């Protein structure tokens, strides 16, 4: 058995890059969120390193990995400087409790080391053909040649092969640790955001019960356990989706006179980039956080700084990687995502970046409201009607896709047992409790985010290919991405029920950033 | 973390508030608790029954003259609680230790024909097919640098496997002489028949080219097949640990 040390070194590289990139935002994010976000943030250095090597035709060695990290840090710091100029004190330790910061880093580093060490010794893994024919060997090839090839852009997306390439550069033979590490990150993030978000006015015992139940439910759910060690795109996609969405919800709920909380917008944008680059269809699901962001950015007067905070990190990472691809490959043609549709989607993303102002103008001119919280509701409604129309037009393939999905999710073939019955029933009950669309609540955004996810899933998978029956079906695996969001949503509903003070939250002033910082030593 | 009397007061207040909650809220809480209970019961059943299934397959069955199951996955494969909970997904494993080890779990020469056959049957109409096989003449290019499994050659010398290179063409072997060989079947007739039955193939493909290294060791065969099509490539590096007799 080969040593786990190279893998641990690769993970340490990602965490350190994440720490450095998020450094100026650590006070606004709070200790738990800052340290938890370090790994998934740092992982974005991998596709940037690959973009660098593809452009300069050099192998993805340690120098290239370092350059990828520097690119990420420079981009995030530049956005932070533009979006949070008044947070200049956060660039240094000035004013901070240096001892407390050091203690936080020590505890976080220790936690990372213990978890990664245990996983590195256990070395459980699950692979399918995609894992050992694509995700890992493409990374090996990328590490050697430095070029993101056509198969990466057309079939597998850029993040996972480049993540594998960094592992190979550090001397690893297989990725045993990074996938379960991301799963643990997701669990900690759920507890952190629930604790300091929907549960903030609850008693400590209620906080422990609700956040513990959410984490426990996911940790005991076999699909979660499976994807935690499955060398594939699903756990990473699920993590980026939840982290991006929940960051946007927190940004909205901690808005001040300068607009939504810029630090949370920046990390939301970075995580949205991760979602887009993890799978080729990630560019489609990317519009779940993008639409949520447009709603958040139009809650009050649209500010350039806020738009830059979300869209700049997202677009920098995505555009840098795709620019390298177009420069090296031209307009590639292949099976899942060819160059032309990818270019169109990138164009739509650029339009999305100016859409907050468009929505704001429409809101002024139309007789009904379209901005702020209304935006997601309207978008989901319109796109659901569009989905129905597409299903009617392409009924033959849609009928087969719906039948396969029904058999997979509700009749046991997809391995979910009762999970999707529970999702449907709990969501239906939440409609009766009023949480699904409750204005100015933690639950509305989550509910509409889940709804938009399924509309996009219907458009992507309901018509293009009908899928197949069994656990290996693409849609059957992709629906897992939204399971943590559903768990977060249900937990937020329970938090509202169990926290009497929360019922009057609409009338409360938004919590300050300090209130959203659970003390690491608590 | 908890602050004693205040915490108690809060709980009492919460309980009182709960009684005054609307019916929908109460139903929501009951449904959530029910879901948590189902999750716990399912895991509980697995925790209680799977160790016995593993014991049975690793100790009791061999003691009675049956075949022992070596991997964790095969030991739990007949436990209905595990199968119900895990939902028919591939079982986790921890043996192997590297890429080739992981590959060996999935692709051996016993299922090479199955995998390639399925792909070719599926995509033949689109013009896909295996065009050639690349075999490095120099074995070190295949096994190369030290990492992974310790293996023994026929002459008794040991080597460690290295990630076997994958490429669409011979370019990656630019510093190594390469040669191609025609299909050299390693499947027995019985194995081929079993594969056809298992995979439900109408006809196993005879078109793919597979090569074997000049020197095999300790019964290992490294087969390297490059599958290329008009628009799509498939790559396989099958590793069979004990081809003789078929059973691994």
C-alpha cells in the first residue's frame, strides 16, 4: 500500500491556499466559516493552475501549482479590495486578537490533520468507469503534459482532472482522502450556517438538536456515505451548491447600509465557480446560485460593489479556465459539451452579471414587483412553465425520462429507499406551514433554490437523454447534489418552529457580522 | 456550553410554545422525527446484523468447507440489511492502494471482453471501434517508477507498479519503442460464455486488440488496450492477478 502522505500534502496545499485567499474576509465570515471554507476555496487553485499550464505549454508541476494558488489569491484579494475597501484593517492582524486568531488556526489545522489522517489510513474508496477511465487518468495526463485536453472540456469538466493532477504532482497514486474531506467540510458547513443562521435565536440545546440532527441524518444517509468516497463529481458538486447558496442567504440576511454582506458574496461567487467547473452540466446548474444572487443583489438598490463581489470571483475562475481551453483547442467538438454551446452559456453568464440592473429597471417600470425576493419566485414559475412546454413538445423522450426517474427515485431502483418520499412529504407539509414562500425568511430562498434545481434538471435530463434505470443513472446521481440543500431547508423550517423568537425575525434588525461568528473556542 | 437554569427555562418555554403551535407545525415536527427514527433504525439494523454476516462469510462458512470471502464487500454481499440500506450501490473497498489496485477491482481480463463488448455493441453504429494496441517494448515504461503494489516477476525479481500510461496514440511513448499485436485471447471458452451470460451480450466483440507484455510475472498479465473511435476514446488498463483458472 502506498503512503497517504502525498495526498495529505496535496490537501494541505489546498487548505493553505484557501486560508490565504480568504484571509481579508476572516472577520466578516467568522472563525468556523473561514476555516471550513478554506479547503473548497483552495481547490479552485487547481483549475487555475491547469489553465496556466495549458496556456504556457508546461507540465503541471509544483511551480504551476503555486502559480495557480497565486492566481486565486490575487483574484480574491483584488475583489475584496474593490468590494470591501473599508475592511482594510482585516488585511493585517491589527485590531484583532492575535492570540485568538492563532488559536483558531491551530485548532483548525489540528482538525484538518486528524480528519485527513484518519481518512488517509482508512483509505476506503469507490470507483466506477468514470473514475478510473477519466477523472484520475486525465489528471495524470494533465500533470505530465500540462494541457487540458478536449476530453476534459467536452466530457469531464476541468476541476476534477486538475484536482487529480495536483495529487499526482504531489506523488499520489489515487484520491482516497479529498472526497471524504469535502464531505466532512459539507457537514461542518451545514452545522455552522444553521447554527449562526436560522438557529441564531434558539437555545443552545435547540441549536445542538437541530444542527446535530441535520448532520446526523446526512451522515447516516447511504447516498451521502456512498458519494463521500466515490471518486466522482457528485460530493464536490453538492458541496459547492450548498456552500454557494447558503453564503448568499447569509449575505442577504446580514445586509447593512452598504448592501448584502460582501464577504459572503465573494465566497458565494467562488463556490459557484467550483460548481460550474465540477461537471460539464455544472454550467447549467450554475444558474441556481446565479439566480439566487440576482435576487439578493436586487433586495435594495443595486450596488456595483456587491455585483462585483459575487460575479467577479466566479467569472474570473470560469473565464480563465475556458479562455485557456479556447486558446488551446479552438472550438472543440465532442459529446457532452462542445465549444459553441459552452461559449453561449458563458455569454449568458456575462449577461447575468449586468442583470441586477436590468431587473432593477424592470421592477421600476412594470406594474408588479420582479426584484428582490420576488425574482426567484417569478423565475422558477416562468421556467417551470417553459419546462412543461418542452415536455409537451418532446413528450416521447420526456415520458421515458420521467418513468426512469420515478422508478429510480420512488421505486427503489436508484437506491434511495424512502428518501425522496420524505423529501416530497416534508416539502408539502412545509407549504402548509407557510415556510416555503415565507417572505424575509431563511426558508424561502432554500425552497426556491431546490425548485429551480429540479427545473434545470428537467430541462437538461428530461429531454436530452432519457437516462436509464439503476443507481448508475446520471440524473439519479445528480439529484443527490440537492439533498444537502433540502436537509438545510427542512432544518431551517424546524428551527423556525422551535425558536419562538424567530417568528418575529422579520421585524428584527439583521444580525451583525459579529453575531454570525460562533466562537471557535465555544 | 449550556448555561444551566436558563437553559431549563428555555426548554420549558419551548415546550409550552410547542403546544400552542399550529397543527401544520406539529405535523412537520412529527414527520421530521419520524424520518430521523427511520434513518436510525435502518442503520441500527445494519450495525446489528452485518458483523454476523461478515463473521459467517469469513469464519463459519470456510469452517464448514465453503469458500471464504476475502473482501469486505463480498462478506456483506449476502446481508439483506446491508443490501437494503446500501441500495445496490458498489461496495466500498480499501485494498489495492493505488490506481492499478483500484483498477484491479473493476477490470480484469475476465471482464475486459464484457466491458469493451458492451461499449462496442452500444457504439458500433456510431463508428466506434478499437483500432490498435500499444505495448511498450521496455517493461519499465509500463511499470517504471516505484509506487503502488509490490509485484514479483517470473525470475523472482520484484518491482512496484506504476500508473500505466494512457494516451490516445503512441505520442506518450515517444521515448520508448512501441509495437502492436493482434488480439490474443486470454479468456477460456467457459469464461467467455460466463461473460456473455453475465453481461447479456448477444455477441462478444472479436474486434478489439489486446496485447500482453513480453514477460509476465507470477501469473500476472498486464493488458493494455486503447479504444479509439471517431469522436470518442475509451481506455482500459486491465490487471488480472491470477488468470489461471479464472478465479481471483
